């Protein structure tokens, strides 16, 4: 996007002179331009048989001819050149001391010229920072997408497994991997005196104890009470999350309707929604925790969250 302030002729001239002096060989200039130019098509239009100075002037003129599209590229090139401090590649040449001196002078001249472009350059720096942050986020999203696809395969293998007695252990492993994908610092199952904890994780500066059960029947009040008791014996900012593939019994849920809950519940539908990438795990946990805190409902269904947008 073109800023209302245009790049002046003296600034462009300083850039041309700097490009002409900081590189002695055209191959080095070409490598620099390849890195700086988002549109490599321009590099192919340059006459690389002509003198290096002509190439440097030509590339700046071509970019400036359509400043509306290329202003950001020109600014990027100016920033890169003006920040150069190492000219050892020139010092090694014949007459290197003089070549290095001219390069430093040309860069200094460009630095002086671009002082009037503070607003443009600040915008450019912010744009670059936003683009870098976006690229990092996209890479992370891509990594999460791939990891969830792989984990979904493991989950379906578990669903069709002919060894149901191993499901409990494998289910805990899948959940631990899922929480790890979302950087929730999961811990494996552990024992303390008189208690078995299936796992734990940390989210929004709160520690959670995790219980997981894969059984045919819905989880009842006895199991939920057991987790509630474990949580109550920990520090005040500790909560519990119970994950039961086949849901929960009515008596188990009704028992928590009239008391302050220290846990909320996940089921197989929640797990599939996350693995199918219909909802982010952190958002799911946040919505369920908020619902439990505000209304006492510890079993908000993922379908209600998705329907609410």
C-alpha cells in the first residue's frame, strides 16, 4: 500500500550510488537483490551484461516507475543498505581501502537522506514485524494442523482396537499429546500417598488435575466425587478436568448442580471437535471453565459452543 509521502529523487539517487559502491562484483549485487526483491521477475529484466552501475540504477528506476506497488520494496532495500557495516569483501580487493571508503561514504549519504523518511520507515518496520509475526503464526498453525491429523489417526486406531483393556493407558497418552500440541505443559500420570492422578496440565496460570476414562457406561457420581476430593486437597488455584469418552450419568451431574464445583467435564464429542479442528482446545477449555464458574454447569456441550459461534 502506498503511503501518502513519496520517496524523493535525492533519496533514490543515494540508493543507486550505495548499490553501485557496496558491491564490486555483479554476482554479489544479484544475490543481494534476490533477497530484497519480493518480485524476482524484475531481476530477469535487468541487463546483466551492462556495467554494474547501470544495473544498480536500472533496478531502482524500474521499482520507482511503479512506486504504488514497489514502495515497500524500495524502503526495505534502503533499510538493508543503510544498516550495512561490514565491507570486508571490498577490503580484500586491489585498492580495497579506497573501495571500502567509497562504500562507507555512500552508505552514510543514504543514511542522511532517509532521515526525512522516518514515518515511511517506521510504517515499513511495523509492516515487516506484523508480517513476520503472521508467518510465525501460520507456521505454528500448520504444525498444529499436521499434529492433530496424526493424533486423530491414533485415536481412530484406538477406537477400532481389538485390545480394549489397553485403551485406558493409550487414551491418557493421546490426551497428554493433545495438551502438549497446545503448549499446556502436560504431566504424565503420577501417584501420591493414597491417590492416583491420571495426569495434569497448566492453562492460564491455573493447574489442572486430569482424570480420563474410556468405558462403556457413563461416568457416575463416585468417580466425579473422587476427582473433586483430590482437587480440594490441592492449592486454591487448582481445578479438575474429567474426560469420559461416553459421557456422564444423570445422578453424577445432578449432584453438582447445587454446590460450588472445582471441575468441569469433557467427553468424546469434545475430543472429536478438537481433533477435527472445529474448535481450538484452549477456547474449549476457556468456555467450559467460564460456564462452570458463572452458572455452575460443569458439562457445557461442545455443540452449544459451536452453535453460539
